[in-house]
């Protein structure tokens, strides 16, 4: 397994999404966080699992939420570059 490093903007995207879900229903932030964590754990074990979305970047879908985790595999680690809502601009993260 390769360690995962998070881009600061990806952390911020996940945090804001969790806050939104919590504002909709108590405890939903925790469920969202668990789903994102599970998605990242899956790609840690199987880095090539995600669908290629741009050059060397891949995505894994977050279970039960309309979000994807965008990442790139490097030789010694995985880099999460974005946590993207499916209805937002899908390419806003390019260049991170």
C-alpha cells in the first residue's frame, strides 16, 4: 500500500461538503467522512481501480454521495487532488 497525501484544497472541499451535509441533518457529516475514508482506503489497496479522468488522474466514486475522489498515483505515494461534487465543474481541479 502506498501512503496518501492530500492536496490542501481537497481537504477543504471535503470539509465544506461535510459541513453542508451536517447542516442538512445531524450526523450526516460523519457518514460522508466515513464514505470518503472508505473510498480512499479502497484506492490505497487498488490504485489502478479508479477510472482515468484526465491524463494520469483517476477517480473513485464515494459510496452513497454524489462525490468523487480525484487522485494521481506517484511512484511512492498517492495524491488526492480533489473531492468533487458530480454536478459541479468536473475539471476545476486540473492543475493542482
